[in-house]
């Protein structure tokens, strides 16, 4: 009888010791995480998960591994562990927390269509009824990263008409050039598209070359040099005419990229609100 009592005592002591060890391991890993030693924290949380047979720390370990990978720029790994964290909890708040982090990872890795899909699903789910502003906020970020500034402005307007990011998105949208307009006016008047985007030297050169080769083409026909007119017109004038249109489109696209990148740089360096 005494033998069985000793065995039971040893069993409960070993369980207690094991739990204490898990707690100390969690505290150690968590300290590394809070000190921003993310890759060391990943190793220690994985060690904790290996010995945590009852999944006492399953959510915390997977969630913080996911966040640590996110800070390291390993977004695919981050999504993997955050998804695993969701599967290891029945707590709604923890699930929501991890799902928003997955959305943010998708924004950062520029899979914004996936981010928007997840946010649209959340928007229809009553579980997220108290998180609508957060949904609109990350939708706005998704649209900004994917260069859809009009849609971003609409999303932020759902939070507030004077939201800082709504005003910024509208400004970027207004500042951007219309590629279609640059192309159309270049059809009408060579060089006009370049003038529209502020590239005056390029516009003058394009206009001058088109006027020159147009004059030579027309003059060849007037002087009954049809072969010269066809050769000059097809080989030179049309070449410069098409090049003028393509150049105007290219310049408008480049200007728009510069405008968008300037706005994104401002957000990265100066925006004090929450970022992905």
C-alpha cells in the first residue's frame, strides 16, 4: 500500500514540476519576444510547444511565433502560425485578434485581394459587429497598397469624414494623372500628353519631330514623289507619332508611381496611426 502512495506522490510531483517548467519556459520566451529578440523567441516558443503536450500555451505560442515572423518579414510563415493559433483556441477575442493579424500580413506581402476577401467575409459575420471600423481601416490600407486611392478614401470615410487617411487618399487621387487623357490628347496633338505631365522638353521634341516628318511627307506628295512620301510617312512620321503616344502614357504612369510612392513613404515615416 505504501508503495502505491509513494508512486502517486512521485506522479503528482512530476506533473507539478512539469507545469512549473512550462511556465518558466513561457516566461523566458515571452521576455525574449517583449525584448524584440524575435528569432530567439521563435526558437523558445517552439521548444515550449514541443513539451506542451496538453496545449496549455498553444495559442500564445503560435500567435507570438506568427507575430515574430511578421516582424522579421517572413509573412508566409507568419500566416501559417497565426492560422494554427486560430485552430487552437475557442476564445472569440483571440480568434479575431489572430485573423486581423493575418489580414495585415496579406497587406504587407501585397496579396491585397486576399486581404480584401478576408475583410469582406468578416464584414458579413455578426461576430465582427463591434469591429466594423477596424475592417474599414484595413480595407483602406489594402486599397492604398494596391494603388486604388479612390476606394481607400471611401473606406476611410466609413470611419470618419475627416479621417487623416481619407484626406490623404483623396489628395493622392486628385494629384494623379489620367493615363487615358494623356494618350487621347497625344493622338490629337503630338507632345500634348508630355506637356500635360509636366515634361515640357520631351513634349517640344515630340512635337518638333512630328511636325518635321509630317511636313516632309506631305511635301513629297505635293512634289509627286509618292514613293518618298510613303517611305517617309510609314517609316519615320508614323514611328514618331506612335512613339509620342507611347511616351505620353509611360510618363503619366511614371508620374503616378512617384505620387503614390511619395504618399506611402510619408505613411511609413510620419503617420502615427496603426500600420500593418
